[in-house]
């Protein structure tokens, strides 16, 4: 094989490898996006649940703030 042929083979192999890696990365990005959507939904559910909690009086709330017994 000539040096030119070897270079073309190396370039082709690198292109195939990079394309495979790009596909793997795209799959990972899609997975991470789905996880972010799931986390966002859970955060909203927790926030909604917190907003539905009954409010305690200001005196009871402020008495416990910043103190450890």
C-alpha cells in the first residue's frame, strides 16, 4: 500500500469512529434531556405539595428559625 492509500484508510476509519461516537453522544444527550424533564416534573410536584401545606402562625414559625436545641 502506498502512503496516500494508508492515509485515506486512516481518514475513513477516523470518520467512521467519529460518526459512531457522535451517535453515542446524541443518545446520551437525549437520555439526559429526558432525565431533566423528569426532575423538573418532580420539582414542580414537590413545590405544589409545599404550597398546599397549611401555614403555621408567624410566631410559631419564627420561634424555630435559626435555633437548635
